[in-house]
């Protein structure tokens, strides 16, 4: 059975009416307080958390989000839908929430298609009241097949069968800035040698509200970089948020061998032993 990832506004509204879903708003606390979907809980750390892919780093990631999910009452037995303003407002943060939940073993989670803006555009209600969820005990069940580590990426540098897909913004790819957080937030600028580049925005249409492009358009875009539905792909960005957005775009388009290097450039740039290149790529 094909996994359902995107939930329309009407589908989500119907689930809420049946008390059959928990909505998770990943926007910052102040924005959440200005208005959110009734009943949603707030988890801004889904967007802000920076990880490492060492065994200790993965354990910290798992423990941190087990605590966060427990605090807002998430459980394996209840559907969870993540949302942000729209797919392009916070570097794909709702997709990061979905991917994290899947990595931690939640098998019934998804994303609100169109986000909060689509909800409001449909004339549906919002609230500003503080949400007081009943805590749960969320136990992580990590799915290692979704995660790529620094060591996996290093191995891929010498393996033509594995494709590294960098989907950061152009100024990061070219080494003009280290990250969305600023020019020198990370100590090095540039890209992982041999990585192919498709800017994450290109997997979405932008008007009237950002949405993932149809499967055939996504496959054609990937084919322009010799990336195909049966390719073994590791996606990375700066911290795993845009990478999760592209993970969703590719999964919806029928790509089946996908991993996210969740620690991404933030980790890679901080290890001076790892190779980096910058500027305009030379001829292949």
C-alpha cells in the first residue's frame, strides 16, 4: 500500500472533527501564539535542532525528540500531521517534522498540504489560546534505513552507484555563504565534491500557495541530473530541513531509495579533514 504523506485541508478537518489526529505546528512560539489551527500543539525545535551523525549525536537526536514528542502528547498510536505557514516559508520545516517522526518509528504521520495559509484561505478557524496537551511517553524506534551519516557520505564519494543530492540555495552551493544563518555560521563554505545540485525550490510550484510539482515534472527535473526513481540517493542541505522537503517531493514522485544526511553541511563543514569545493563547478 502506498504511504499517504500529504493531507488536504478537507481531510484534515474531517480527522479533527473525529478527534482522530494531533496537529503539530512547527512555527516559532510567538507566531504560534498569534494564531494557529485549533487543537494544534507547538514544536518549534523541529525546525531549530542541529544534529550530528556520530553514534552519540544520533542518540542525542533520538532522546531530544522523544522528550519533545512526549511533552506535547504524541504517541505511536495516534495520527500526527505537521504544518507550517507554507512549504517554502521555513525551509521545509513541516517536512522535517514528518521525516523525523518517520525516522523515530511513527508509522502514521503526514503533512498538511498547503499549510496554515491554505487553512486560512479556506476560511477555517484559528485560535490563539495556549494549548495544554496531556504528556505521553513516546519511545523512539529508529529506522536507520532513512538516515545517512557522515561515514555513509564519505563512502559515497568513492561509489558511483550512490548519488549525493545537494538541494541548498545557490549562494550556499557556490560557497558564497556558509548557511541560511549567515556568512560564517559554519567555518567552511562550499559543497561536497561530486554532489549533484537541484535547488529545493524547484521541486515546488509557487502560486497561489506553494505545492509539490506533479510526479512527472519531478522525475524530469531529476533526470536532467541523471537521477532516476531507482537511484540510490542521499539528500543533504544545511541541517536536514530542505533535504526533508526534497525527500517528500521525490517519495511522492515514486523514488524508492532515499536517505537524508540529516546533519548535512552543518556537520560536514565543521570537520576540516573532509573535502570541500566551491565556486562554479568545472566541466564534468
